[in-house]
């Protein structure tokens, strides 16, 4: 489990593809050494540390991870958002993030507004019923708030600190990102079932259901 608060931006040193993808990442988080087998979120993907050498560590990704995330397009030199797994007693400053990417989305627009950067991302139809305005979303491992929700896209407002301390500041229009819907929204959607199949999840439906 993670919070969506990025602890470092690492650099992919090497990536090889075979039966598993093997990825070496450079990051100061690796000192002192990670415990082998611990989880780390890399651009929002929960991966397992299988080797650690100084300030670099190696993770592996399965074919399923390559299928549903951007990881299959990674190359040496890519910058990735990193977060170590949440420990009992840590502050929960973002929201509950599993590191289980639901879909890949695309950056549609980005423009300054009131000191923040408003970024619009495509909304995959399979995820639409998990989203509500002012709800949480994870983009490349970053905990953000859905400011506006439309039929085919959603918007987030990113403060300068987040733009500076994550990879979002370097995203060009058309860039692909990993998206994870709020896990609480998933359980609510599952519980409500047919009531949201046509209209999607809304505050009105939640109130009627007693939330």
C-alpha cells in the first residue's frame, strides 16, 4: 500500500525484456539498501525489489504488468516517480494507493491557471464509473484530486511543488501515463452495481445509497 506522495524521481539505467522485464533504477532511496522483496511504486506500478547495489536497485515486471502499464515503453534514461511502501504509523498525506494500475491514459492538454497547472487526461470508458469530481486519482504514482469530470476526460490541478518534484513537469502533450482509480470508489461501485451501470457514479447516487 502507498499514499501517492512521491519520495524521489529515479532514473532507469537499463531495461531488458524477456520472459520478465528486468529494470535497473538509480535512486538515493536505495541507500541504505532496500530489503530484498520489499515493494516500491515505480510510476505507480507496485514492483518488487530483487537486487540492490549501492544507489541502484533492480525490479522485475510480469507480462501482465507490461500489458496494462506504460512499462513496456520504458527506455534507459527515463525518469520515474518512486515511493516506498507505507509503514504502519506513517502519515497518510495522499490517499490509499495500491500500485495496481487500471489503465493507460493520455495527456490531452496542460495550461496554467491561478498558479497551478491544469492538466486534462483521457478517461478510459472502463474507469468512468469509478470517478467523481473532488475524488482521488493516481497518475504515474502521484495522488491527485479530480477537479472536473467530463464524459471522455478528467482534469486535475497540479501545484508548482508537485510539478517540480515529480515527472509531471516534463510531460509533453500526448504523453501516456499510468492511471489507478481510487480503491474506495471501486468498492462502492461494486456494491452499488446496476444502479450506476448507465449513469456512472455521482454524488446524488452516493447520497441515496446512504454514503
